C-alpha cells in the first residue's frame, strides 16, 4: 500500500508538472502564431514532441520501460485517428465560431473524458472527484468567459464540442497504453498527429516555410508537448484518465500566468475567482488520491 501511495504521489506531481509545461506553450504559441498559421504550428508542436523523444530513445536515455506490442495496436490507431479527427473538427468549428465561444466550449473535454472513463472503461470515480471535476469545469468557464460574445452558439459550435468528445475518448485510449513506455507512445502520437496537422494545413494552403520559426516551433513542442505528454501518460498509469485530466486542467491557469510574465497581459478578476475555485478542486483531487 505504501508503494502504491508513493506511485500515486509521483503521478500527481507528474500531472501538475505536465500542466505546468503545457502552460508554458501558451505565450510562446501566441508569439509564433503571428508568423506561422495555427494548424501548421500545431503540427510542428506535435512533430517536435515526437522527434525530440525519438532522439532520447536512440541515445538510450531515461528509465527502461515495457515496449509496445501488437496487442496495443488498436488503441494506438484509435489514439492517432481521434487526435486528427479532433483537430479537423476544431478547425471546422473555428471557421465560423469566435475564439471566445470555442474556448468556453473547450472546457467540455474534461467532462467527456470522465464520461468515457466511467461508462466505457469502467474507471472508478469517487464523489470527491465528481465534485472537483465540477469545480474545475466551473473555474475553467470563468477563466475563458469573455463576455456575452462567448455565448454566440451556432451550428459550427457542434464541431468544437465534437472535438472535445474525440479528445475525451482519445485520453482514455491513451490510458489503456499508459502501462507501456511513455516515450514510445508520445513519439507515435507526436509524429503521426503532427503529420496529420501538417497535411490539413497543406490542404488548407496554410503553410509557410520560415526555417528559424519552424525550428523554434519544434523546440517548443519537445518541452510543452513531448515531455508534458509523457508525464501525462505516466500519471494516467496510476491515477486514471479522469483524475489526470482534472490535474491537467490547471494548464490554462499556468498559461495565463506565463502570458502575464512574458507578454505582460493583465490578470483580470475572472483569473483570481477561477483560481480560488481551482485550488479548492485540486485540494479535493489530492485528498481523494492520498486518502481515497
């Protein structure tokens, strides 16, 4: 039991660190998006994650873990396909939906992850976790709310919600793989999803070739996607999809903090209110993990 608790504590730390690293991506992505189209940038971030971690495997750095086998192939294929479908749906939704509405609807991903985890994958979800997920969703809504325009729903909003559904299911497929080498999983996810994004960008004619910025995008992807996703998958191994997703939901708050520090963006009342709610929710997640 003590070893299990130690693993769970490590998994909690990994989940929060994953959110922290992903949050760093926010301000630098804003800077790079002024030069590189968003779909192409997404592809570069994924590719940076896959290529960067592939180098570490070649160099044989890091702890040796179980390699993937043919048994995991269905979940690997689903993971990549769902990732690409989610990106396509999000791009279609953003085509006729304002960013404030998309950000607000994006909070449904955690809810979708939890629903799939319970109904399809029989993951145990306690009352404390349900309350914390509700609080996290509320805090995230407050953080992403940008006025009345955020409620400007139309038929294209369904595609944004659908992207959350696909990502929610993809999170659970990744959970089924989490017992294996996290770097291998991230490499496959990064390279195939990255090429998928770049193919979409090419078809949309949203490709620009600036070597300096492409390199920066790949480098950002290594840390904010590669290492972050590996930590996320490790956390799923011991915490499950829903609880890891709850911890990872701190990422937008880290993103706002880094945007304040790097881009001098203001911190409004919504940030402080959302943060208080999020702290309470995280406390419940930690309590539920250490003393279930």
